[in-house]
């Protein structure tokens, strides 16, 4: 048996910092396993399509198969894993359509939540929103920025008093985390995103519901479209690279024998023979 499966350490491999070994009750073990696998997927250690073998994961964490199955079901519900009958679980592929849809849904839900929250914000909650906005703006680390970005957004909606709505939004944030990280490949993204956050915060501080809803909707739709274009272009580039792979050289025809071509025939036919001249 090999000691690694697409970067996932098994029992004989050295422990990795993103996958700490576990010795915990089942209720918390499944949550910890899900968190560790999610982190490995986000960081790219587990790439799209990588197998998530229950037995290997259970051995690594020193747990039974039950919390592993629970963790994989949770990851599947969040879009991180794909489970097929008789094939097992694998890391879910990145999808341009899924990314765009996630941000379209977020746009609708977060606009609704913001409209409900703004009239209920207090001076204290607005100070917290401002603090979180500045923290995200100053954060250079992509991993930490993703967390600070979510904290800022969720603080905008917290006063809405709609726990189910906020839970749905939080789930979409987690589901879209893989895609949000792709935006860090664009050097101009950080500045644009920070500027849009500041504009949004200003509208909230003014308690301008219509302006704030329009800004958050445009911010999220723009993010979804950017990621959609990036993933679509990446697929096209990969397909183009596959088609440009050099083919096996075909044997050239021998030049020792005379080969007539259709282009040669008209010239041959228009030359009269000596017998025709008489």
C-alpha cells in the first residue's frame, strides 16, 4: 500500500500540519476531520478529483469509519466532496457555473439581509463592522483575508434577526471559499475589493438601504462573473494545450519515384504530341 494518495498522508507518512491526528469523541471527531479535509482542499494539498478513501482517513485520525462517513457527508453537502456509489468520495471539481451561481444566490440573500439589518444597527454594531472592514483591508495573507472577509460580511447582516437567513449565507460563504481564493491570482483584486467594501460600509453608516443593497449586489455579482471567466478561460487553455501536443511523425513518401498529382495533369494534357502536329 502506498503512503500517499494525491498528497493525502496515510498511516506511514509523516503527520502534516493541516491534518493533525485526532483523539476525540465521535461528535467532535467528524467536525474536526471535515475541517481538516476542507483546509487541505482550500490550500490545494488535496486537488480536484483526489480520492478521499474512508479507510485511509480513519487510520490517519485513529478513528472508526463512522465519523469519517459523517465528515464526508458534510463535505458533500457543502460542495467540497463528490460521493458516487461504488466509486467512493473524491474532491469535487471546480466549476465555473457553480461559482457564478453561488455568488448570484449570495447577491440575492445578502441584499435581503442587509435591508433588514441596517435599520437595526446600533452605534456599537457599526463600530464592530468598521473594525472588521479595516482588518480585512490591512490583511495581506490570503488565508486570513478569506476569514476576515466573511467576518465583515456577516457582521453587516447580524442585526437582521434572521438566524436561518444568516445560516444560509454562512453556508454559501464556506461553499464559495475555494472560488474566492482564485481571485488572489489577480493583482488588482485586493485593492478593488477593499474599495468596494469601504463604499458599502459608507452606505451602511449613512443608513442608505437602497445604495447599500445595490453595492453589495454589484460586489458579489462582479466576483462571480470574474471567477466564471477565469475558470472558463482556464478550461479553454488546458484544452488548447492538449490539442497542441506533438503527434507521432508520419513516414514521408519516397522521393525516388515520380508521383503525379492532380495539379500536374492539366499541364500534361495540354502538351500536343508530334503525331497531332501532322
